[in-house]
C-alpha cells in the first residue's frame, strides 16, 4: 500500500509516484529541490515512479530496466519479457507506464510553477478525481506538516 501522488510542471502532468506522496514527504522533498526537471525526477525516483509523460518515459525506463536486470539477475531482454525473480514483486519491479494511461488512486497533486509548489488532495481514481478537486494551496514547510496531520 502506498500514498500515490502526481507531479505536474506548469499544469502539465509529468510524473506519478507510488510511495509517500504526502505533503510532509514528497511535498517537502519537492520544496527542497532546485525545481529543475532533473531534480524533480530524482525526487520522484526516490518515491518510485509509476507513470511518466512520454517525453520522459523512454529514458526513465531504460534506467529502470537496467536496474531491474541487476536486481533480479536477469538479462534486460528477460526483464522486457516480464520475468522477475522472487516471491514478492513491488511497485519498482515494473516498467514505468504512460501518464496518459494512469488510473490509480492518487491522493495528492503537486504542481510546480517556477519556484513555487502548489498542492491539493484528491479523492478517487485519477483522472475522475479532477471532477471535484480541492483548490490548490501554496505548499510551505509549515503547511505540509499541518496538512499531513489533518
């Protein structure tokens, strides 16, 4: 079980993460990074990327497949065929999906606009959760901690 979250850049959905999407975790990590695309990707990777925009997906999957090959001691071809070793398969054992096909229960949305991070909570599966979302709030350290405790 994880707390999924979406990361937008200037209103465009770019990344969907699997773990610790709370404002007090992913949100604070986004506040702390330099807001460059590379820094945002590194933050998202630390929360396991489930889906990405097509402009990012191929490069991210090349890295994921290489990492999976090493982790499972299989060839990259075997990974691409869907093979994995072990009884427990976790979120990071899958290739990164297309964000246009994302349909998980993301609980938070983060939108990075310049140097400012906005956030809001979602209810229900994405993209249906966009039908009645909360208003965006500017994320600050204090607000991230307060919001996460509600």
